[in-house]
C-alpha cells in the first residue's frame, strides 16, 4: 500500500495558519463550533481554505480527478443532453455552470454546443474561488477561439434578473458544508468541533437545534426503521435554500446535477454507522478530516432524494435520475467516442479514449458511484434520462 507523503514545509505553514484561525473561532464561540462551520472554514476561508488557496486541486497533480478532467467525452455528452433545452429556449438562453473546476468542462462544452448550433447567449461560471477563476480564465482564453471565449463570464453571485437557460453542476453539492448528527439516548445531537488541552480538534456533540432535529426526524420517518443509538451521519438541511439561492431569477429551463451519492434509503443504511464523510489528499482517502486543514478536500455523499425534493420545492418538475454510466450512454457516448477516435492522431490516442470511456462508465470506476438528476420548467428535458432511469429508488 502506497504511503501518503507528508506535506512540505510551505504547505504545513499554510495549514498551521488556517488551524489557528479555526481555533480562534472555536474559542470565540465558547468552546465549540458546529462541524459544518469547521468544514466551511477548512474549504472556503478566504486565501487559506482548500478551495480558496492556490494549490492544484484537479488532475494527476492535485488531490482528485473529476469526470471533465478524465475525458472530454463526458463534457461532450452533457452538452448533447442539454442542447435540445437550449434550442427550445432560443438564442437568448444562458448557460450557468456552478463551480467551474479547472475550466475543462466549459472548454469542451462550448465547442460542442457550437457544433450543435446551440450556443447560449452567455456562458456564466459561478465560482467562489478567486484562484480557480483565474486558472479557468487562463485556460479558456488560451484554448478557446475568441468567438467562444467572449461568451464566458464569471459571476460574483447568482443571476438575479429573470433568465432562461440551463444550470449545470458537477461535483458541487458534495462540497457544501454539511451538518453532522448523532443519536444519543434517543435524542438528536449535532456534531461540533472543540479543542483538547493541546489545541487539537476533537468531536464534541451538542443537543441539536429544533430545525436540524426536525429535519432528521422527518427523514427518519421515511426509513424502514429508526436511527439506532450512536448512529452518526450527515443531513444537509440547508440544501433547499442553497438551490433557491443559486438559481436566482431563473424562469424556464433545465437543471442538471452530477455527483456521487445515493437515494435516501441507501444513504442512511443501518450499517453505515458513521455516515459518508471523508477527505482526500493527493488521490488518497484520508480518514482524519481534521488533519491538515486547507490541504485536503472534505466531502460527503449526496442524498439524491433530498435533492429531488429541493428541485420540486424550487418550482421545477423532476425529470429523471440515473447512474452516470446510463446518462452518458443515453446521451451519445458511443457517437462521441467514435467521432473522437476518427480525429485521434494514432492508435495510442484511440486506446486512451477507450480507456477514458471505461473509467466514466464501468461500475467499478465512476459509472455507478456517480448519479445524474435533472429538473425542467417550461421545456422538455426528459429524453436525457431515457436510459436506465432509477427514479423509483428515490
């Protein structure tokens, strides 16, 4: 088993600075902060949080690989799935990507939408990280023709004025700071983060506030059996409010989310006694989410039933839910692969494309672990989910 090397001196200094800020917040709060607050600071503290600082996040040199990084085939299929929606909405339709990653998705998607005669009037990227914005800008300016680059705009916040179009988010919801809960003596407690005598972070449970406790009991009533004593997991009670905020003034259009997670009944399985929370550093799973704040990604799986409820609550019709493999296969993966192979420079490049397709679709890779869910209002988006629909699981 490969050993994860320790961070270098500069990285350790960076992490120590963020650790001090979190310690100060804990002390100022009277001795503990909710876990979601710790996660928020570890990931998004300005200039220091994992997504706010300058280290490489995506690809082989980073800490994890997303589908758009693995292959342009993924982005091409998503663009093909959303093309009919953009065409239904007409030339004033907009495209909003939440969390632009390295810019790999936008690069391929814009080229594909141009080929499909479905270019939006604006391609907006809602990216909270100033560092990632700059990396995206550099990449897209270098690789896109001016016609396409001029469509791209980085947003400081959601589009507040009325707009029609599509909203797309790949691996975004898993990084939203999430509350954690546990059951003690039949009561709901919220996980907090406190300090030991030497300033190290430790888990500390406090009675949950009425809103979180009510949300957990509501979920519990939908499960075959109540949560057992000591059961610990996550519940993103603020998901409906987050979704309402990011759509802003969106009127007609479609929303597509791709992430890893489960339907509710699978998420809260009795044997999953410590939830789905985990961290990643340099492509290694890290069990200690308190280690090296600012240097590792912290993530929790998505409750897709909760996401379906949030989409309906925002006034959209649920469209479909399926595995990533089914979604890609149902949206021209084979045709996009054949087209890419026909343009490949040699057999090695063609072999690499086929390997990429396998990584995206095999059950042992990303094909079943990642799910796609869609919503529509005033348009028809259902054709994107004709293959392998799993709506019955929600």
